């Protein structure tokens, strides 16, 4: 039957004695008697419920007030869902235990209820189905253990584990100001509410503004408190905030599996939550692989054993799971195969249990994942900080290994979120230890930590396996604390470039999705990302990831990165100019400009494969660095291969600030070269791609192609085009194959080829070239200008020729003689001559003497050789034959 109830005294917490006065008691009894007169209906009031013989009003034997008498509840079918309703009705916290035997104390009371069955969501026990009985044995009394009443809640969220934080004070709910509110405060709230881990601690009234008082401000939790009320804060009600600054919390949902009756949180009987009710797991087929999944899901260590036969006691709820079969790689027990929920052939005594190792006594907090954040260690059941004095990459390596993360990417220091105890200082690992506790360090306890800086770590969640080096291999990703291979839609060189950068390797040389480094056997994660190539970490790329069964291990992606460089130029417009940074202990740092000059710049440019050094500026010309200053007083002779071979002060020893950071400007590198020859114009052909030199395959390599190489290098014409590694085999990638040139190209890159890096050759087929060594003369005048000049010259010659012919023609037409006082002309036909403007016929007047004794003959034009008469001047001593 259903138990109806009437609310009579909201201020009572289950004790009749707490109600105000005998008149109220008489009224309640009267109401109960009146309603009891209806057949099939049992009446009780929410306040007519109490827990007796317990250590507090939230623990003890359940008693109800029915028919003017207190009575106990029989434990037939009594479970945690029933207990949850009792705890809620009494204003206590969550139900911790639903006991099955009577506590010590009086047993004179009769039973009033039996076969109680609640869904767990009821507001009162009277809303649950039950039977009224009088004959249940007292050793089967129902009991409850509730948590103490909560004084915090989350409102306006999507569920009970997210929302605006409100606290109860003086029986009135109020909000919390976001001044100083952070993830450590949120962690306490999530724990107090029985939710999962704290995911975020938003402020600025993220879930809306409250309307009640602002009770708390400047809350400062260490993250280990059991309740928000135990954290330091301002006096209740004292604040400088408005409701626009209301604090909020987002917690993960509570786990759907738990261990009960064990010696700690990592051992006990396995129970799972289904339909808001906890139930057991049958031990049919239960083994260590199943236990491994539960241990992993609960954040415990490795599974040590998987006992059955109710090793940690019999359960009281239903059997929810039977014939569970896990591979050991699942992230949660619900992912394992099993019989349908509730289908089983088990009985009490067959409950499954597990024993897990305790989790590592360290953690990373306030990071984006469990592999990133500030270091905290557990000592005396309390979490505390690690001082960053002396904290380095070797210490970080050990910590990342202990946490099951990838390689350590950085070992840094943080001052924000500094709270709580300081447990360790002076940690000094060699990098080979298995656990941080095995490293030398100061004694446990409070330390000064002069700079108040906490140690922090960034571990990678990616690794490359099955390759020849840590920078080559199949990509594996850590997800849900499980390493697995990756298959990716559209995996390309941009994605690979980001991963190589994240792992501290060099440039991405190749990106494959064909399991080139073997197929994995563990989980495989499908990743749908699209990197631009400039991101610092793969997790920064847009996209999603999830676990799927359709993705096959033959599609596992792999990456080949070049080995990490130990030198780089940053903040410049190209890789060949910028502030000098060197890699030491897996951390980049700058170089002081003391004694910095062109000799040092030459070494840097040579090491980076750039062109000759142009300048060596100091005084942080390319901006101030923020990482350590690794080198000072560098003194190179200029011939060293790498900067690390130049004399300098010990690593990290300096007397500089970042305003003295050294820089270098190199000329841009060539994109082609000839190596292993007797001169720069003879040798094996190598081209530059992705900042790495590589060879050219000799397939169909011809003299016309070699001619393009020689022209590009300014080495004249090609004498021969050699193959079969005539100048020795290369060791770098083979970049080009099937080159096709017309011979007119200015550079080899203008010729048609296969895609970069695509070839079917080995280094025994490297192409070579022999050039004349002298550049052929070539005009620097553009061709159109040359054509125009040629046209002008041609026209000029034509005009000059025409002018000469015209003059000749004119001279033949007239012969002009200048004589004092006279002018004589003979026409071109030699038939007439002119004197003083009068025409005379040559033939008729051939015997006449012209004035001034000038004799003309029509033929031959012979002039007399007689001297001119005295007193008569002659402009010419002789007259040449113009016609000739």
C-alpha cells in the first residue's frame, strides 16, 4: 500500500520532541487517527520519523510514529535507496549505509513497517510502498547512516553537480562571492556534494545572479577540506561584492561504480549504479581483466586481485550485472560485454570484489589534464606543494613516468594558486628513478621556499613507438588514462608538424596513416583534427576525438620527425634571423650578448643551414626572452660546427638580464648545392626542402637537367650528368625523382617532378653534376630593350645609307665651282654650262674661253694647268673630278 503523509512541522528534523509544544503533538496524533480510519491507508507524518540509538540524529535505527506509537522498520528488502529517502526526509546528507541488523538499545518497540520499497527520489518515506506488520524479528531492524546535513548546494545548472554555489546560514540560503574563487574551492564543493572532480570554477554569475544574501567572500580552500564551511573566508555576510560576482562550480558526474566494505577506497565489493539504485555484480567469469577496468575507472592503481564469493560481504541491492567480460582496455565497466541489466542466475554469496593498488601519492592540479599542472604530493593523508627551488627536467621526467604520462615537455615554476602545505623542497632526481619518492630531497615537513614558487610540469599525452628514435614511430595517445594508437581522417604534414614540435623533435619529414611502424594491439582512438601547423600542442588543434570500433589498426597514423635541433632563432621574419635560443635540459633559453660578435654569428648561421652571417646584434634587438639565460661569454673562432662547441661559461651561469639577449641575422640559405666534389661546381646534387637537405634520384637524369643546376649555381654549362651515386651516396631524404626539365628553367624547382619525398630510389641512385665552373656571359639588359636598341640601330644605318646615296646623286647632278666674281656650272648631262646666270651650249661654245681663263671641256672636264693671271685670285689650286 502507499503511505500518505501530511506535513505538520517544517522545523522538526525527525524528532517529535523537537516540535513546539504538547498541543502540536495532540494535533498530530488526532490527524493520524482520523486518516487511519480509511481502509487500506496508513498515515504518518514526515516529522514522525527518527533514527534511534545512533551517534547523531543522522545515524541509527529507523523508527516511525504510527498509531500513537513508535515502531521499527523491518529490513526485508531494505537498501540504500530506502535509506536515501530517510536521509533526505531528515534533512541529513547523502545515505552512506543501509544496515540490516538492529543497533544495541531498547527492543520493546513493535515493528510498524516491512517490505519498504523506494525509488530513491521520494521526499518522504511515507511516499514509498510498504506493508504494515507486527512480527519481524528485532535482529532484522532497518538502520541508516547518513552524512551530516549539507550546507551547500548548486542551483540553476544542468544537474545537481553544476550551478551557482549557495550556502546555508541561519536557515537561509545565500550566494558566494567570486573574489579569489578557484578550482581548489570548487574541489571542496564537488566532494561535499558527492559529485565527481571539479572541472571549472566560473565566476561573474555564470549561472545567473542570486537574489538572497551574499554569505561568503574571499574563500580560500586548500582543496582537502571536507566542507566549504571549513575553508578560511571572511566573516559570514561581510563582503564587497554584488550578485554579478556570484561564484559557480561545474563538477563531473559521480561515478557509476563503487567499492564498499573494503579497507579503503580502492578495495571492496563492486557495486554499480543503475536506474538510480546501487546493485552488485555476480562473480560468474569475474577475473583480473574485469578488475583492471574498475581500478582504472576509480583512479586507483593496478588490479591486485579479483576475489568472488562475497569476499567483502554480501550485498543488499539487486544483482545488476552478470557474466561480465572485459578485455582490460575499456575505460569503464559499462563498456565491457555482459548479460542484460538485471539478468542473472546468482544468489547472495556470489558478489564480485576487487583489490587495487593505491594510486600514486602525487598529482598535477590546475592544468588542462591530469598530465599538466602544479605538482602536489600526498603525505599524512594531506596534499601539499613541492617547492620549485632546483626543480628541473630530470625531476619532471620521473614524475611524468610515475603518472603514466608521456615524456616531460617542461619543468616550470608557478606562483599562482599557491596554497596549502609545503611538503617537499630540494628534489634532485637523476631522471632514472621510478618514483618521485625515490629521489633525494629534503625531509618531509614545512619549508621556507624563499621565492614561494611551486613546481609545475607539462607531460606529453602523445608518444611515438616502434621507431628508431623517440622522434620516429607510430603515434600513441593517452586518453582516459589508457595509451592507444590513433587513426585520423586527413592526417597530414601540418598535423605531424605540431606533434613533432610538441615532442621536442625537429621538423616533420613524413606523415602516414598506413601503420608503417606496425599495428598496435591496444585501444585505437579515432581523431578528427585539423591543425594549421603553427600550434604548440596537438590538443590546441580544432577537432574532436573519440573511441570507435570501426577504426582498424592498419589505419594507425605514424610520424617521422627530424632529430631535435639544439639551436633556433626566434621573433624574426624568417628562420634565419632572430633572437638566439639554445636547448638545454629540454628547455629553450637565450644567450647573453657579452663578447657576442660576427664569429659567433657565423657558427649559428652555419649550424642552422642559413647563408653567411650579416650581423650579430645584441641588446635584445628581437625582443626579450622569458626562459632561462643558458649561455654567457661565448667565444667562437668561427669555424665550429655548432655553437655548443664554442668556449663559454657553464650552462646557466651568467651576469645578464634579458635586455642583453643576443641575436643573429643570416642571409637566406641556398636551395641547391653540390657536395662531395672537388669544387663547389662539382658533386652530388642536393636540394633544400622543409629546412632539410636531400638528394635527387638519377632516374632519367640528363645533361639538359644538369645544365639547369649549373646555371642556377652560377657554374657555367654542364659538362656531364652523372648517376649511380658517382659522388657517394647521401644520408638524408631523397627529395626529388623523375625530374623533367626543358633546359630553359632558371632553377631546378621550376622543372616537373614527383611530389616532394615521393620516389622509388635508394641512395645508390643519387644524381650528380659536373659544371664548367665559369658562368657564361649573359646580358643584364632585358630582352625587350635589346630588341628596341636593335631596331634603332637598324633604322639609323638605313638612314645613313640613304643620305650617302642622296649626296652622291646630287654631286653627280651638279658640279659646283667657286671663283672670284664668277660662277660656272655644268649640268649632269654635260650639255650646258652657266656663266653669270646665262645658259650656254657646251658643244657650240667649246672653243670660247670662259672668263678668268677657265676652260671647260664637255668631255673629260680637263682643266688647264696654267697659273691664274696676276691679280686674279682662285679659290682652288685645282679642281677634282667630282664625277669620279
